[in-house]
């Protein structure tokens, strides 16, 4: 119904070189097999014909494409009425219409064309008059030549011919005439506008350049001497400067030529007059166009009364085609009618058609704008600002309370653990308290100002590797670690802001499901692996006593030696702490170096670990159980992880087994006394270190950008049904600013954490409350708000003052939470569903939508490629080359691009499409059901429900 045309909007598919250069390939199937550009070989498609035409280099300056200004003039001539041509629309790049009343121009907009008018235009070119490279000096000559050619197709009659000629030569009224009646003389040289027109003829026959002063003669052509032309209401004469819109003239590029479209209704006509004319050379037809530039093309369509709107749409169609980058050049280089038809067909191949009812054709599409510096950031702010208040009011729910309590416990451990590892690597220069403070400050700022507050910030493994390498480098060369780190951080922050300014976040469109799932799967596997590794590592501190004698388990004594005498206590109930307070030594068959040996600590840690995992999963599934009312099931579902942690803490405290606990710094001060909260970027280092540090900062920037944006893409997936929009530029801006602040304060760097963010989103899912008995609740979306993230990191900052409470949380419980988060985040990752297919017979395979459309061997091939990338990432992540990990994540985008050569676009659309799996299957099932119902109706089949 509506063909939407966006000029220059498909450059990747429809771009070619101007001025005779070879046309770029449209597709892999098209090949350019032209010989010398003289003989046109047989072409199977219009695109191949157009490609050959635009690829020829004939060296003719007359056919070199110029910029075009297109004007649409209309006329309605009735018997006994005087009429004139009125300008109704114009195109420089986008369409501008004369608004009702003719008082002003509309805003430029992308033209939307009816598909029917495009086919009618094609018919006009097929059956009408086409005159290429016409040599004429005036509109009178053009009219005579058109009418002569028109009479070849059928007699017109002398009277009709005369009246058609008079109509073509009627005065042209431009929209700006009234407005410009009192305009002062022109200030811009018209020689600039006519520059291109004069270029092919700027040399005389002897090859000498003409005098520049003669340029104005292009706008003062002498009247012709033909008879009968003195009585015409308009003739070629000097340009009337008072009727020129100087402001609009400045927008026309130098050397531009005009394309005039003349359509109208003539009462006396019984069949239309159609002509497409290309002048060679271009001629200044004074008064025809609203600007004094030479005319190259004319399209004339005059027909009987009653079809004015139809003629108007055909005129808009040819005018829009003349602004198209491909057809524009086809019109200049066409050698016959068939070339023009091929150009129209090629245009139709690229047109997108919208069905009736899905699009209102009266809606005007704004032209694509050149985004200024920080343009994407400004758009993100405008998009998120209207929702800022609702980001807090929407958080009034018990679900948000459960979410931040769960994630607070989940975020605390990795932040403190990361700080401890960083402290070991840097000899305490950046340790747990700095990590806690940096995470809290960065997280609060991100929750308040970021574009996607559902993202949770955390630390990353490659950053820790980078910190270790940097500290070793500084130690070897006698440089200040904190000062050099501050320089690198400031450079990284600058590069991040530079990426925001240049709207580099728009490149996330290249991050498809292939890259997302490989990265997300890696992070989930790392969470699961590290949780199990830390559990097993507890065996180092709490080894199993394999040579234990249960009969002697309670037989131990404590001895304390003093200066005066030796006390021997053999009373069993005495606590080991009493011995330690008295600086005694443990003796006896059941003793170890640190007191009575307790062989069940590791086993108790294992019990806590797996109990946490299974209890969390059970409470999450409790919502769908058959017991208790709905509201009673929802509360355990929302508070599942928090209830689990609280239960395990109480059980561990009641039993009194000395399991390892969460260690939180109790004082708010830097770990080392020789550093403060502000770091001098230069410090004791040479001044040139402030410059050379931009090199490692580039690597850090890639790491920050890829971690942040891939996580953001995963959070902003369509299947999450987010309603408040994304904010990639704003997210990166906040992360960049806070990265610079943390660098100056000597704090660790934090970026989006994939698994924590996915867990955050999963904990805020909204489902329908009203559903039919037996019907599963429908997923409605995510509770989008800022409160949970803000509270998580606010509580984290206050953890220093909550040491007396947090010290009771066993570490195995937190490890169990990590395993649960990693395993639950794997749900919905198509990659793992495809992995299961390798060991599953075809008859038992689930009804995945991609299995309906893609051969199983191609599905396996896609999975193998993705698995290979995952293994490669894992090897690099766990090796000494972990510093190049961000580069390998970036390489995933290019590997995905290479898959275009292994799979068809149709196969990739099913395997790598971001449309939610359930939605695609639902749409296809609905289509099949509709087809079956139609077939049943056609065959007269009546479906009767069975009873009994």
C-alpha cells in the first residue's frame, strides 16, 4: 500500500561511485562482465542492467551526474478559465510541500509513495514519449518537439495541439513570489550556482578558458527569433532577481541542475500526454524553476479531468525517484527507454511495502539527522528524563525489597573477595576497603544517573590481571603504582567519553545473539566454576583427618606453662579459646596445632553450599506448586534467596561449627597508612609517564566498552519487554566519569557485571495476576526502576558499620548463591539448548522454531562454531594471556560476520535472530492455524466438537 523510500538510508546495499566509477556490487550473485562498456550483454535482472549501465565509462561529459533540484508544478485548466502552473512541492534531498493556502513550505520529510503510483509511472515510461539528449534552447522548442513525437502515437488535432502547447507555456507561479516581492538585490553570485553548468562549456573551441566575467551571461539568454513566440506570456529573458529566495539558494549545491515535473488536468484532452525529456546540454529556462539554474530533465503528464490526485502522486513518484541515488544516475546515463524502466524496477526491488491499516500515509517521516557531538547522549537523556520520577514510584513493591536484599548479599562477597585478591597483588595499596568504597560510590552514581539502572556493576577478572601486570612493571622499574594507575585510568575515562561523543555505542547493533550468548555463557560458566573451586579450596584450611580415631575424639587436655609452676587441666568441658587466651599449647591424641581437631568443618561447608543451591531453587519453583493460596506462594518466590541465606545463617549459628565467615573491614580508612584518598597522577614518576600511559589505556577502554555494552545489550533484549528504553551512551558516560573519579581516588574500576545484572532482571519479572484456572501466568515485562540498585550499593557502603551482623554469614552460603545465579542465568540461552541436541535422537528433540526452518547439520555447525569461540575465550581467560581477553571478545563480532559466508541469510535469521523464541513460534503457529481454517472453509469442512 505504501512504499517507503529513505534516501541514502541503505548505503550498505545501494551505494555506488559517482562520476563514472565502477558501480559497487549489489549482491554476491551479480557479476560485472561488461566488455569495454560498449555492448550490453544479456541481463537477467534489472539490477544487473543498472549495474552494467552505471559501470560504463563513456567519457561523455554530458552524462556526468550532477546534483539535482526537483520541482513539481501542477495546473488545472477548465474551459473559459485562466490558469497558471503552481508550484506544489520541491525536492533537494527530501520532500517539501506547499501547505494549504500556499503561505509556507512544510518541513522536509522522507517521501512515502503509493505502490500503485509507482506502477503507473512505470507504465507512463513504457508507453509515453521518451526523448533523451534533446537539443533545445527554450520551452517553446521543447513543447513543439514533444507534441511532434506525441502525434506519432496517434493524431491529436490542430486545435488540441495548439491548446496543449499554450498550456505548457503558461506562466509559472512559485510559492515564494509574494514573499519576495520587495527583496533587495541578490548577494550571492549566481555564477556559483551555475558553475557546474558552465564547467562542460567553460572551454572554447580552441581550448582556452572563457572570461570569468561572462558567467553572468548564463542568466541573460537572448530571446529567440522564432515566429509566434512574441505573443507568449513568458519568454526567455533576464532573470528577475526580486523573485529569488536567497536563503534557499544557499542550500543548493554549486553546479546543481533542475528537474521539472509538470502534471495537470486539461478538460479538452481525451487521452494523456506523457513525456520524459533529458536535455543535452542543460538549458536555463527562465521562470520554469523557482531558482535560476539550468534544467536537465522534464517530466510532463497532462490528462483528462477527474484524475488530478492520481497525476499528483505520479508526479511525486518521478520527483522522488530523481532524488534516489541510483535512479538519479540511471537518468543521466540511460541510453533508451528500457534503461529507465530497469532503473524503476531496481527501485521497486528496494522498496518496503506496508500493508493497509499498519501505516497512516499522512504521517510524515522525519529525515535522518546528522547526530552532533554527544548527540546520542542527549537523545538518551531526553528518552529517560520523562521516566525518571516513575523509576522511583514503580519501586513501591515487596518484590523490589526482596530483590535488593538478595543482590546485596550476592554483590558483597565478590567485591570483598576482589578487593582481597587485589590487596595481595598490590601489597595492600588497593584492598578490600577501597574495593567496598569504590563499588558503593560507583554503583550509587550509576543507579542515579545511568540510562539502564537494571544493570549491576561489579569487578572483572581481566582487570585483576591487568592490575597484577601493572604492579609488577612498576615494581621492576621503580615507578609509583598508584600514580601510574591514575594516569591510565584518566586516559581510559577520556577515551570512554570520546566514544560517547562520537556515538560509538551505536555499534552495539553488530552485537548479535551469537556474541551475546558466547559472552554470557562464558561468564555464567566462570561463576559456576569459581563457586565450586572456592568450595574445594576450603579443604586447604580445613583438611579432612583421614587417620582419625573416633574413640579418642574427645580426649584432649590443655597445658599452660608459667614462670612459677605448670598447670595441667584435664577437664573436658574447657573451651579451646581459654587455652589460647592463656597462651597454652594443645596436647593429646585428638589435638591439632590450633586446638582440638574438628574434622567436620569441610563437610559442613559442603552441606551449607548445596543446601543453599537446592533451597533457593525450590523456593523459586514454589510459586507453581499446588499448595497454599497464590499470595502465600508469591512471597517465598520473591524472597527465595534472602530466606535461604537467613535460614542457613541461623542453622550455622545454632550448631556452632566454626565455618569460614564473611570478613568485612571494620574501619573506614585506607588499607595502608602511606596513601590517602586522593592520588597525584604524576607523583614521583617522570612527567612523560602521563603521556605514554595512553597505550595501555586503549586496551582498558576496549575491555570497559565490550564488558559494558555486551551486558547492556543482554539486559535490553526484546524478550524482556522493557518499556522505558535503553541508554547505551548515557551508561558509558556515567561509567567513564566514575572510572576517572575512582582512578584519582585510588579505587578499583567497576563495570557492568553480566551474571549479577541478569539475576537482577530475573528477580524483577512481572507476571499476570489474573489467569484462567489451569493457565500459566503470562510474562508482562520487568519492573523498571532505580531503587533496587541504589539500595544495593548504599547498603554496601554502610557495610563497614554493619560488621557485627555480617560476620555471621558463612562463606559457603555465598558460594552457593553464586552457583545458583550462574546456573539460573543459563536459562534462556539458546546455545545450551542446541548443545543438548547433539545427544538427542531426532524424534525426542523439542519443537524449537529454528529446527523447523534450518537443517539439523547446519544447526550443529553453528553450535560448533559458537562452542569453539567459547572454548577459545575460556583458554585465554584462564591463561597468562588474559590481558588480551577484551580483544578476543571484540573478535567475536568479526567471526559472526564471517558466518555470512557459511550460512544463508534465511538460516541466520532463525539461528541468530534476536526475536524471542516463544514469540516466533507463537506467530508461526498462529499463521498455520489460520491457513488450516482457510483451507477448511474452502473445502466446506465443518468441524463439530465431540461430546461425551
